[in-house]
C-alpha cells in the first residue's frame, strides 16, 4: 500500500496540476484528473496506471523543481505504480521482487537455464546433450516434449490467473463500475490507444527520451518489444498447429512460417530491449 506521505503529496501535486491544466493535451492522465477536485487513494492509483512515463509534462511544467511546489508527476506516478504492482501481485511474498526487478529477473533467468541444463544431464546424459541430432523430432531427443511444454504451460496459466486477479483487484480498488468493464466503445478506444501507444506521443512530438529533447524513439522501442513478442507468440502457435494437426515436427525449414515469424519477433525484441 502506498505510504500516507506519498498519497498526501500525490493529492497535493494533482491539485496544483488541476488548477494549472497546461498539460491537459499530453496524455490520458490530465482529462481524467479534471473529473476530480479532491484525490483519494483510489483516484491516484487509477491515474498512476494511466501514465506512460513520457515525461513531457515534467519538462513543460513551470512548477517542477526547483520551484517550491516541486511538482514531478512522472516520479510520483512511477512510485505509485510500483506500489500497485506490489499490492496486486500474488503470492504476497513475491511482491518484494519489484523493489529489485532487474536483479530478480537476472537471477531467475540464470537459475532456470542452469536447472534445465542439470535436468538434461541427469535424465538424458551427456551423450544425448553433446551428440549431433538431425531430422524431424530432434528437439525432443534432448528435451522431451512433455518437459518442453508442460512447465511453460503451467507458468502461462499462473501468469494469466495473476493478471486477471490483479485486474479485478485494481478495478475494485479504483471503485470501477460494471458499465465501465462492458462498455464496448470505450474498450475499443482503449485497445486502439494501447496497440498504437497513443500516449507515448506526448503532445505529438514524442517523449523526452533519452534526454530532455523530444523523440519518438522510446515509443518505437516499446512497439518493437510488444510486436516482437506477438510475432514470437504467433510463430509458436503456427509451429504447434504444424505439429499437432499436420504431423510436421520441428526443426522447420529456414523460410517456413514458424522460423520467419520467430526471427522477426526475436530481432524486434533484441532491438527494443
């Protein structure tokens, strides 16, 4: 839960912004902000998760530090978002990982790779691991099909459950109404904004990234990550269709759909990150 001092300062900063409204065309935060005069914890939680951290408002603000008002919405929203991520994660014991996200991801990734290698050595042996395998089904001679599919499937289902649970708790925390969830017009507009990263355009000239100058680079990097992941997902889905319905087992030819889509997605992820 956000600290009382953070909530108090957040309400103060939003009241300053609400009185000024110079930045109202930058992103979705400001039109939503104008619907309130007093800002509760639920309001601040909602506004923080509308912010894309483009930082245009910070560089445009006449009340930003070193002004005595000390308005710094990107910093405020980032701190509030981090608190919501911790609050809505499950189990609660894992919420502390958000405080050291980079370290946690690195250790988990390295641990997973080492674990897979050790399991292959224990159950399959060095002869299988170091041998040359050719032809269809060679992937499964090193890592069996069940071992390759069941753990990722369980992890994906866990992630989906956590996502839905977090979304429900966020909706309840921000006191959303049922009509807000089933409004198809609003849902379609939000989908367009999300897939186009509309609010990373700032006022139209992009984010202040990687420095104080305006640039569209951060928006394009995010596009590459998202659509790179999407291409990889489609690649995996096509490969699953080939395997289960057509009986074509990997590895696939260089110019096949799974390889082409996966390569495009992988390159996008590498550039975007």
